[in-house]
């Protein structure tokens, strides 16, 4: 596999099963290499009904396009299945507007022309209206408003003022809940004020629109606290006052949610006990009784794994979105959701009687996104594994029958030899078992000595797993053995394992990584003189930490890294520093920050280092990469820096296609120079 093969891949995003379960609409995401952009269009595939016992399901027909894009996304079926709402942008930098496509044929009807566009459409139960989100402010966004020639100064009054991949927070334009009729009526806002709203969904009786929102005045000062609220769709004026109803309010964030016919709410949420922890595992919560509901039954209290896990990959759809399914099922006696166990994201049926968890999909697969019919009997799923970025499937819940509807990359991957991926478990320094995977080169010969590259994930509270990684495959195709593992702090191994790194990040996770390298070397096919290490975000932090604490690696690449925790505390867009990662702020206790900052130990580094960073990264701002680079250059040590203009923290996952290819090419060529002895003259001046 080559770097440029990325340009040939196609992704299935946001699969939406029709109400009767017979069709699946989805967003097809592909690369327009000439435009150096992603194109998104809506496609449809028939979903064959389950066959009688013992008979194989018939082969589905290939999908067909419903629209031709290039910027169509977020398909949503009407309750009767006769129409499809979606969001269409006419130009790359123009906001998307709401359209409705009749499935019997004809042109899509445009419903909105809002200055800030729309997102997350949701149908009313009677199919007459749609709720959606928009940041449009009717009081400010008037057609007569003149745009200044030069952008004016920004007055910042709050500590949280910009977000990676979104830019500066505009206090006058948070996302609010809107409603519009499909009869051509003007759209109107239902909510107002300074707080951002998310995930609008109609109540089953159509009397309310539920939404999620963090209503804390200053979110920067602590962990998330997202509540479930409701607003009447019949309000004549937008409100931020007593007309809003609190439906569910716990100490901690609520995420996905679903309502049953009796008004119970199932939600994915993380309870935040005192004292705060670095990691709080997501559980399935059940809210019952009258509003506001301030307590919930924790249905997965005895299931020590994540609900709605975050599995790292560079091959989730770069555009088009999608979410993990959550729905009542089995006659509302259970909830269908995704659980994370040992690096896998698995669709499961969670009993509301005893919290029992029945896994419905194979643990060798990763559920990337999906949706469920209103009766909970059929699910459309995008499933990936170590050999495929993501294929479209339909699952019949009653019969447990899984049918693959489409493999968008069959032709591309069919012509590319891929090496074996082997799962391993090994003991760390304290006896804990650590899970990892080894990607071997195509035609791997265990009798030969191979160079090895250790890949380290970020987060830190995410997990590597059974998903497809293009970067790993490119390196394996170049002749490297690639090792990726889940050190302590990773998710999908339970609450205690995830929280082990509180006030110790980085620390013992470094020892887990080195134990993994030792375990693979012990197999006899790795050349100990040709070891490389790389990782991004928290993995960049650990890459820096590794080379500051051992000289065993011959080359390193730190991507979107952390080098200095003190400056990171003051400049990053997120809020997890105190008291979850550090006990005190740096102006009270700078020593704790210095003790865990790789740049503080830069004098120990002997490994040639490449620093890769994006210039618009607000998660780990580019100053972090500059600090590590300058710390080595000041000592006249081997270091180069690759800077990507116009990109942010998501470069390797959703950056411009050409830049993603260039990024991977730099990674391979740096390792080729130092581990394979291949010439790379562009780096000579830095070495």
C-alpha cells in the first residue's frame, strides 16, 4: 500500500436505515484529487429481508446515487419513508441548507436560506416539520448587513475562546434549535441565548423537541456537564428562559439518547464522582419518572467496559459524519447500543431487567456508525476491521443475521497485498496484561531481521483496536514491522485501567510501551538497532517522552505533540488540566508540570527527531512542536520540522487529501533514511 492509495479510497458515512428496514441511505465520501477536496453525495441501497432458517440471504443490488453532491450529507428518513431530508452546501465555504428529496422522484425542495446554515435535521413524528440546529442570529444576520473589508478585532472575555477545527467561538452565534414546516413556511428559532445546543430529537408524541446542552456559565473551569432539555415546537418567540424544560440532569455529560413509548429515556452518560478522575467510563443510563429526572438507573454498572467507545483510526469518514446507534429494542425490554471491549466497538443488546450485555457483532470488527429502525428490529451499520476501512451492513436483530450490503473498496484493496495483523497480549512491569497488535509486511519472513516502528495513540483516553490504519499499512508495505498497543490509560479495559494514569501522564504508560517492544523483540525477527517510534497528540507527547528517557530508538517522529505542559495549560482549547490531570495550576505548582514535560528532559535526547505540526492546531498548538524542535536545535542535535499551513489537529484524519499524502510521505521517508539507509537529501541540513 502506498501513500497515494488514500486518494482512491471511498468511505461510507452516516448510514440511515428506512423506517421499514428495507432500504439504507448513506453519505458516500470520495476524493476529488484535482480539486484536492472530499466530495459527498447521497446513495441508496436495498436491504434484503431475512431469509428462512438455513437459507443464505440473497445478494443485495449495488447502491445507486440519489444526489450527485458535491457537498450533500446528513440524510434523514421521513417517518413514512417517502422523503429524505438532507443538508446541501453549494460551495465548499458556504454553509449547508436544508433540503427534502421525494423518494418517488423529482427535484429536492429547499427549505432554508439561513446565513449560518443548518445541521442535524430531525423529523417530527407526523412528518410535517423538521427540527434542526443553526447558528444564525436573526437580530444580527440581516441581508443588509455589510461585511467589513478586514476582519475586526476580537474582544475576548472568557477563558474558552477558540476550538480546534472550528476556530474562534462567536458568542453571538451559538447553535440553537430551529423548526421549519415542509409546506414552505419560514424557519424560526425556538431557543436563544449564549448556550450552545446539540442533538435535537422530537419526543414520540411530537409535543417537545429534546436537545443536549452544557449550561454552565464557564465550561473551561471543570469537566463537562451536559444535560437533556426540551422546548415546545409551538413557541412563537425563541427562549432561554422558563419555557425550557429540564428532562434529565446528572453530574456529568449526557451524550446519545433515545425515548421509548412510555417516556423513559435511555442515554449514554458519564457520571462524575468526587474527587474528579482523569477518566470516567461511559455507562448506559435509564431515566424514569417525571421531569426533571436527577437520578438514573446505571444499567451497565456491572459491565466494566465502555458504552459508545472511541476507537482510534485514520480511516473513519473524513466528511459526512454519523453516530453510533442507540435505540430501545426487544419490545422495549432492552437497548441496542455500542460497547467497547478490548479494542473493539461491538453492537450489543443491553437488558433493562438485569443489565446483561449480549454482543451482536463480531469483536474482530469495529462499529463506526449506524442507525436503527423505530421498532429496534433492524440496524444499518458501517463495520471496519484491520483489513477494511468500513463496509456497509444491515443486521436483523431478531434473527441475529448480518448481511454485507456494499464494500466500497473491494476493487482497490483487491489489488493491494496486505500483511497479517496479529493480536498479542503481554505482561508489563507490574504484571498487568497489555493488548497490542503487530502489522507485518506483505510476504513477511520471520527468519529475517526487520526494522520495527512503535505507534502510540493519543487521547490519552481512547484505544487502538481492530480498525483499519492507512499509515500503518503504508509503513508495513515499506518493510517495517509496526507495533501498536493500548497502554494503561486506554479505554475499553475498564474504569480502573483507564484511570491509572491520573497525575502520572506520562509515566508508567511509557513502561507499558517499552514492555511491548521487548515482547516483540523476543520473537526474534526484529533488528534492535533499527527501532523507530511515532505518535500523534498524546502519542506525540509520549514519543517525546520516550526519546527523552531511552536511546534505544534510531529515529522518531512526533506529530501534533505536547512538549511543555505549562504553556499547554495556557494555550490549549480544552479543560482537562486541573484537577483531573494535575492537582494545581502551574502558577501554584510548576514543578509537577515540569516533571512531566518532555522538553524539560531535552538534554537527554539522542534520537534524530522529525516534528510534524499543523499551523492552525488549537488542541496542541504549534508552539508545542516548536518548543521540542528548538530545544534540540539549540543543542545542535538532529531535528527537522514539517509545518502544514491551513491544517489543524485533524490533519492525519480529515486534512486536505494532498496534505494527508504528503504527511505520510514525510513519515515514511524519515524512517527510511534512518532505519533503511535510503537517501532523503531534503532532511540532510537538519541532521
